[in-house]
C-alpha cells in the first residue's frame, strides 16, 4: 500500500522558502489577523501590523485577511468579494497572474489557509502555505526583518471557481445527497452543541460530520498533521475522496484548514461554505441539530 503524502507544491517548509527567498517571481505575505472577543459582536476583527513590524520573514509584506481579501464592511465577515473587486484587491497587494505566493501566519495557521483559499477560489494557481508558519522560520535560524515591505501594484485576473464557493442555498441543496459530505470544522463541543462559542443557535448543520480544525493542524506549532493521519481522520468521518466535500465552521476561516489539507491530499471535489455558521446559525429557517 502506498503511503499518502501531502502535495509539497502547496505546503512548503522553511528550508524550501529559504532556498527560494530571492526568486524574482516569489511574493511572501504575513497573513496574521486578530480576533478580539466582543460581547456584542462575538468578536472584532483587527489587523496585526504591529506584530508584523516587530518581526517577519525577510522580504515579506503584510496582508490583512479581512481588509485586503474580503468585503468590508459586510454582515458576514470575511465574505469573498465579487471577482472584479477581488482582482483589484489582489493586484493592489502586488499579486499578478505570473507570481508565486507563500503565505504564513505568526499565530493561528488558519489565516494563511484562508488567504490561500481566497486566491484559489478566484482561480489563482501559484499560492503555497508555509508549514509551521513564522515560528518554523525563526526556529530554523532563517533571516527576519523589522523593515516593512510593499510590492508594486500588479494586474490580477480573477477566474472564480464557482464550484468551491458555497452559499446557504448550495448547502441546502446537498444535505440529503449521499455523494456529498458536509464537514463541520469546529470543536467537538461546538459540533454537539454542548459548549464553546455558538453562532446564534448551538449545534451543527443537519447531517453534517465533524473533523475539528485543531486536529488537522496543531494550533500551537502551525504544523499540519501527516498525510496518513489526515487521510484516516477525514475518511473516518465519511469525508472520502469519492464524495464532494463541503467544509464549514463559524465564519469560513478555520474550515479552510480542512479544505487545504484535503486539496493537499489530492481530493478533487471540494467546497467551502463561505458565510458558515455566522449566517446559518442565526437563520431559524435553516435546519440544525445537536446531541
């Protein structure tokens, strides 16, 4: 039996990045974004420019996942913009169709996969995620900088992959289909409705299964689980490569870890419910269940 491997054209390590640091077509972005608890809003979204300026991969620019790649303001935070607007945002960051991009986070790794998913959903093929994020870079002794970096504006062509961007009607349409697995990326407590932050109603989308994001990728180290572990984890939940997998979470962020891991495992038919539970949990007309 062949041992599964993750696609290293998508998930790169610090040694690879160090070897390619000076490639003229390579852009690097610190994607760290902050979620600040808020009693009225559940959480506020803030940039982390100060953290970036305190130290970043040498040559890396800063990317705020909300302001730079989402509709702001919007009822559902982190909502993917329309193609023309996304193209303008990506181009302003300096990303062109011919670039390769490495994305990393200094905190939770799902910021880098959210940025990766946004680019992938808009047709971009050249994005990669740094396994272990900034900590892995520093621990390996590679160069860091406190000097801000900005890339020259470029032309980005958006070619949206509509089949990977799901809205609530798309999710409703597949809930009873045996060939589709709807995967909740939140904690087991949030999935069962027994604890943790609830987005409106406690529990989960009816007929969905649970693969917690913190088991896909270690939140402390930012290192992804190995391919064999990931494959077993998804398949034990019924998220098998022969089914369409629809990933969701609270706000379309942490579920991108699962989407990215599935893509790196070679899964072909994937989607993300972008608004996720911030929309579904608050709409009483949409079916939910809990244990």
